[in-house]
C-alpha cells in the first residue's frame, strides 16, 4: 500500500495515462499528415476524440481518488476502504486496538484503567484524528482532574455486536488484563447478531459488490455504483424500520441475556461495569426515532443494577447541528463525540466532592 492505494491500482493508472497520452500524441501527428495529404479524417477524429474523452475520464478518476477520502455507513466503497487503510488500520497498537497507547496487562498500583468497548461508533469510524474521539477526550479530562491516575483504552472494532463484544471482554479478563472499569458503548444495531433477517440483509449488501472490472477496481465509478445501490436496494431502505422491530422480537431475549452475561462477567472479576446508549443521529427529530428502544434498554439496565447513560437526550438538544460524518455516513462526527465525552464523563467518571453527611459517616466509621 502507498498512501492507501494498492500497487496494482497505481501501476494501472500510470500505464493507462501513458497509453492514452501516447495515443493522443500519435493521432495528432497523424492528423497533420492527413491534412497535408487531404485525406478523410473522420475515423481519425473519432479515435482522437475517444482517446481525449478517456484521458479526461481517467484524470477525473485520479482527482477523485486522491482528494475524496471519506467513509460510508457500511464501508463498501473504494474511497471508504482507503480511508480505513489510512486512518484506522495504520493507527492500531500492538494489541490490535485503534489506540495511541499500548494495552498492557498491568498498570502501576496508583493507576486505574478504564476500557471502552463497542463497535464502529466507539472506534471512531470517520474520525481521522483519534484524539477527537470521546474515549480520548475523556482520558484528557480525567488526567486534568487527576494527573497520572487514569489510563483509558479503546478496545472497540467496526462490526462488533453484543455476543462478540462479550466474548472480547471475557477473553481480556481471562488472560489477566487489568480492567478497573469496563464501559460498554451500545449502538442500537448491536442486536443484529440475534436477528437473522438483519444478518441476511447485511450479507445481501455484501454480495452486491460490483463484478465489473472497472467498477470493482476504480474509485469514482465505484462510488457512483454504490450511491445508486443506496437509493435502490430494499435492504438499505428497510434497515432502520426492521431494526427497531427486532427489539420486540425473540432477538431482544438473546441480546438482553448477553448484556446480563457481560454485567455478571465484570461483577465476578471485580470490575465496575457501565452501559452507554449511543443514539442513531440521522433521525433525532423524526417520529420514527428509537426512543422506545432507548427506554427498553435503560429500564433493563436499571432493573439489573447496571449504571446506564442514555445519550439520546443530549444529542437531541443538538439535533439541528451537523452531528454525522457526512451525508452518506451517519456515524458520529467530532462534534457529536465531544458532546458524548462531556455527558459520559459527568455521569460516570467525574470526581464529585463528598457531602458533609458522607464525610461525617466516613469519619465515624474510621473510629
């Protein structure tokens, strides 16, 4: 890979430019000879026009590939995959997490480790500078208040659903990694692992990738192809309505059981556990929003004594602002991450001064 491009792509572009430019120069010289000899130049002119059109199309492809580096919701376009190569895969530490610090087994005795775990909303899908992610912003806030006392790890990955998240947490704790506080940042599509229709629809979307050589290996034609699919495929149009219904189906049973397993896992390992519910940001003002789903998850957490923070009311206050990465990617952008960091920090992590009654009782207990 060179700057996110495959060697094959770069070689093909250079070769095509050389061939087309050589063809244009050759045809222009031949055209001069035809003029002197007063020959019919119709076929020659058509060939020259075709070469020039192809040359400018290739130029447009290169400009688009170089300067349009943006994600899409399902990471299907060549441009989105290039973004992932540049800004996600290249930022992984030795553990394999997208993080600035290494994830080590033990920290010094006076340090606490807070781990955020989740999917693409947590890993920072679409955010180039990971210092603008909510987990990094929270670490900055914590260390301003308590210098050197906290380290924050982001163990998220795109595409993880609740069963994979629970398995990742279990593996980390079984291997003896120090975790003082595990925060599960829930995206509402984490239920997909228990919803066969959602899994089938996502598989169908993955199967509709272009088989045409140009569409498959280009950037601009590839992007146009997937934009066409976005507006025509039933799987895309019905994604959110079906996802909402899955919370009233058998899928909720599997999801809620796995969430309880995650809570019990932390409790048995003396790890503090919390849940943060991240809303979908594209329909905050819509009647079809997931408010009822948020309430259902929040009530479940309350019933099972799991500290929970619902970010929906926070984000709704800013619904008129641009909170998403781009018009084709509804993941939270830097602004949404900053609002999330404030809310999570204030609700779960901020050190609050003890009330006088608490100070008195603790003094009495020490006597």
